[in-house]
C-alpha cells in the first residue's frame, strides 16, 4: 500500500508542477487522500469501479500508468485509459451522476445472471446532489450489490462539510435502509479493513453498503483554486501535519516493515514515472 | 381515403415491443407504471405478463433514476427502453440525458455501444393539463450525441423503434400522443425511405415542399388535399429530426422551388429554423419564393380551452401554401 501511496503522491506532485508550467490545463490533487484511496481500492478485488474525478491513487492501484491518468488533464482525451481491462471506468465530472450508473450496472449484471459487486466513489460535495439520494434509494429498493465509497475531505471547494449537512453521510445512508460505516481514513490499513468488511457485507447480503471515508484535503479543489484564501491557517496546518503518506511511511520504517533499500527502489520507480510525465507533457 | 392498415400508434408500438423483447433477450423496459398498469397510454400493455417483472420494470417516481440506471444497464450489456410518462416530466432526467447518455460513447473513446432508447409521449391537442401537451424536441435535437426520432404513423414508428434498439447510440423516441389511438390516416405515397434513418416523401408534388413530422403531418397532408385542385404539394416527413436528412429536403426543394416547414413546437429556435437555415445555406438558388415556417408562438402552452387557437391548424397551413404559390 505504501508503494501505491508514494507513487500517487509523486504523480500528483509532478502533475501539479506541470499544470503550473502550463503543460496541463488543470489538475485535481488527491494530496492527503492517498490512504483513503489506496486502502479502499486494495479491498475491492477486481470489482468494477465508477469513479468521480479525483481517484488518482485508486487508478494507480488498478494499474493505470501516470501518463494515461494525466492525458485528459492535458486536453488529449476524455479518458486516457482503457476502462474495461482495468475495471476502472472513466472519470465523471458531473457530480453523483455515476452513482445511478453504478446501480443500473449492478442491476443489469444481476439480470444477466452474472451478479457482481460494483463500487462507486463520490465526494462529500456530491452527496448534496439529488442523484446521490436517488441512487441510495434505488440501490436499497433493488437490493443492488453496490458499495458506495464517499471520501469526505471536509470541503466542497470552499463550502465546509458542516455547512453542507446536519447529519453524517453514513447516517443518511441508514435513512435509506443502507448499512454504513464512518471511519477515519487517514490510515490505509484501517481503511482497508473497514472496506473489506463493507464489501463482504455487500456480497453476503446482496444489498448495498456505504463507507464514509473521513479524510484530509491538503491541496485546493483544483490547481486553480486559491484555497488558502478561504481556509484558516490553523486548519490547513493541521491537515498538512496529518499527511497520511508521511505518517504511514514513518510507521512502516519505525516498525521495520520497510527499509531504506526498499524505499530507495520505490522512490526510483516514482522518479521514473515523474520523468515519463515530463517527457510526455512538457516537451 | 383511409389507410388499409387499421392499427393505431399505441397498438403498433405495443406489438413492436413484444416482438423486440421476444427476439432480443437484452431488452428491458424501465418506466413508471409500465408493468402492472401497462403504461399510462397502455403502450407496454401485456409485456409484464409475457416477459415478467425482471424485464418489465416498474420504476420508482424519479426520472433521473430511470435514465441514470438505464445508462448503467446499457454499460452492463443490456438494451434498456425507458418510458418517460410525458414530455413535460423529462426535465429531471435532462442532466443524465445531456451530460451523460449523449457523451458516454465519446468519453469511452468510441469503444462502447450505448444501446438506450428513451420513449417520450409528446405534443398537445388532447385537452391535457399543464406540462402534458408540449413539444420540446428542439432541446434534444440541439445536443450532439443524441438521435431524435419523431414518427408520424404506426408503421414508421415500428420500424424506427426497431432500428433505435440497435443503433449503439442513445435515442430520444418521441411518440405523438394525438396519434396513440387514432385509426384514420391520410393516404400516403407508399415509397420506402432510402435508409432507416432518412426522411420520406409521403406525397409527391411539384409546386411546393412542405416539411413536417409527428402528429401535425396528418394536418399537412389534409391541407395538401384541400388545395390539390390548384396547387400540387409535395410533403416530406422528416421522421428523424436529428441527425437531419438534409439531402431529401434539398432534393425536394430543388424540384419544387418553394419550402414551408410546419411543426407543433414553438417556431422560435425550433426545427423549422434549422431546416430553413439549411436550405438557405445550400439550396437558395432553387428558390422561387421566400421560405416560411409555421409553428406555435413563443408563449406558454395554454389551458386546454385555448389550445386550438394556439396550435397550427389546417387552415393556417392552407393559407401559407396559397400565399407562397400565389
């Protein structure tokens, strides 16, 4: 998991730099959400994923290379990877619409006698959209095998979560008759275990589930979002101090799970990927 | 004269849906009240009994859910045929139709076939309440990535519905409510359309081309009959309003030198404007007279007591033809 998190961090940093130079048109940073993304993705097996647009670390877990992942932000395509073999469908930039697609996909597979678990990623902002409520309700009444993974990073661009909703997203899912969990997702192992349990619930009960992954936003909404103008310095400093990649790396080094040699090899791979991005987009 | 074929539009569509579901297991029906009730217009009558609740799916009352789940079903390998109960209720599904269904194939770099039909009863003249009588086809025709079907008779509707399920691209399939139970039909030239998606010349003539589609085509044919002793009217049924069969229109105008477009929808920004603009760009050298459009005024569709005055009627069409050919 640390390997994927370090790769995601490296790709995210390089893409941000490339956007700053004008080589990318836009980049949506996942900085701070790597533990939530990698931990959840590792728990999904080969389930089809309907992502939102910030699940770069999930894409990396699914074997999508940095150039393919970045191509759409350089204006070359609307989807730089082949969705079917990676079982990672195209990014969806209109909020929450893909939640209904995921439910329909699960129902469709069930009707074709090839039931499978379908996963949809949304953010906290997307839960305000009507389609999210419609999808939760539809999944519940259809007993659709859909695992809803909601990354709550505390912000819908500049609107903090506490101004978006009075109950938690997990509580809201319960209101639709959906089993849910709400976890602090800054540790990939905790996240992995919770998502594994949720996926198991979906598969054994043949009904939907939702996991609210409470995570950390370190960057802006996009590279064009001057988030320091609306975030309090203390809140931002706390987010940066809570960096899940740093924390997990330190923990694995301290426990002796990884050593300098391993880290050097991973860092070399990350450097290669960054170099590849430079060649592909900055020339 | 009455057409020999006795079926109404609703019966024709119902029979076609039975045939399609019988021959293609991937087809599922999704819509409000399509199962137990057989649809508010009974177009899906009997399907539940024959094909069961797994394939004939009474949807919850949420249009975005109907279309959104159908997109997912299509991605999973099925061919959903959705029913939206009335054209005035399609708007909650517009986001799914326009930002998702229409763009999905392009977003997938052309690697998928998105078989998806969205049936929409359309139009007025049936003394319906607010939101139940409108003609909103222009919104969809304007959107790249959508095919828009608008049949004017039962036999065409059957062929077009069959074609729609195999296009690999989402189709908005408009069904003129006024024709659902109508059995009489103006006589038509029996010539087949050049292709499944082309327009059709339903009456041959030499003095003026009148282009129409949907329920109002019956009024156009009646008007043509009324002036037949002095003016030889050619009538083109567009059948598909997007993509538009420009060739058939230009070929007809090339012979007649005059063009009138008639539709039930508001004229402003409507399909008529597109047809006239296309002929202005590509066929103005053929014209013997200024082109004209007939459509509804840009006013809210009125309560039923006033709809006769609001809609284009046969006398309006006759008047326009006579003025153009004077």
